[in-house]
């Protein structure tokens, strides 16, 4: 049997690096969000975190399409998720409105970050388990990207209604803790990966995506507020429909 050539062993198509390049770009976005949060440019910081969420949704799917999945890519993606969704959002919130109660606020930041890393660890273990029987249509607990977007809801409200007073710092801290608890909860949350749409309804879905995209570009903060409340509605619906699974 002919041995594989040296080129086949050491070289591969450059496009196969695209998923990892997107992950690295997402890490840069998350780190830059922290930097701009420190400098007081909170709008740009939030925008960079949202960009990291979009890149996180793309890298894995592109890797599967290109058949370029790797253990390195999976580990890199998990580390990027912790930075972008467990560290950057609570820190930006801390710099934005929690300087008056630094000690209590820092506890809330640490709590959210620990909950996020526990959520990611549970997801990684579940994905590697051969005996995992979890319904693929649902996640267990709120996913890390959704938690990152939800925890910044007070900022969306402030940006959308500039004349309104800020929420009390203690309420923002309590809200951060609640979102952290949702991350590590056993509440079933809808996974869009297995959702199917009939051919007759596909055109309406595409129109809805176009309208949502236009609204996000035109009325970004108001649209994000609506999307957050809409997502909370889907979580409540899944909870009522399926209930909290019993401990295994």
C-alpha cells in the first residue's frame, strides 16, 4: 500500500483555517470590548460583544460544512466563549453603572462568570458523553451566548431611552445573578439547530429575518430589547411545555 505523501501529512487547504480564524477574531472582539468598557465607550463595547456572538454562531457551522472540525478548534471555541460571554459582558456592566457599589457589584460579576464557566463545562461534558440522552431540540439551561445578550439588557434600555434614569445598581447586580442562575439551571431552552420549517412557510421565515435584520440596523437597541423579551418568552414556554427535568 502506498504511503501518503509528505504534502498530505503536513498541508491542508487554507480555507480549513477559516473557522479558527473566526474564533480568534471573536476573542479579539471580546478583549476589545473590555478595553472600550474601561475607556467609557460602552456602545462600542456592547456592539463588539454582539459581534462576538455572531462570530460564535458562524465558526462551528462553517467548520462542519468544511469538514474541518478538530479538537483544537473545539477547545479554542470553548475558551473564546468564556471570555466573550462570561467575562466581557459583566465587566462592561461593572464599568458602566456599578462603580458606586464596587464590592457587591464585583461579587455579582464573579458569580456570573463562574456560572458561565460551569455552564460551558457542563455543555462540553454533555457533548462528549456517549450516554447523553438529552433531547437535541432543547438545551439544559440558558446557553452562554444568550446569557451574555440577556445580561446586557439594562444597557439596551439605557441606550434606547437616553432620558430615562438608570436602574439602581443593586437591581442590576441582582439581575446579573438571576441570569447567572439561569445559565446553570436545568430549565429546558429551545435549541434552533433542530427546528424545521415547511416549504410553504420558508418564504415567511426569510421575510421575517429580513425585517428583523433591518430593524436591528435601524433601531438596534429597541430591537435587542424586543429580542430579549421574546427569548425569555420562549424559555418560559419551554419550561411550561416540558418542565424541569429530574436529577439523573
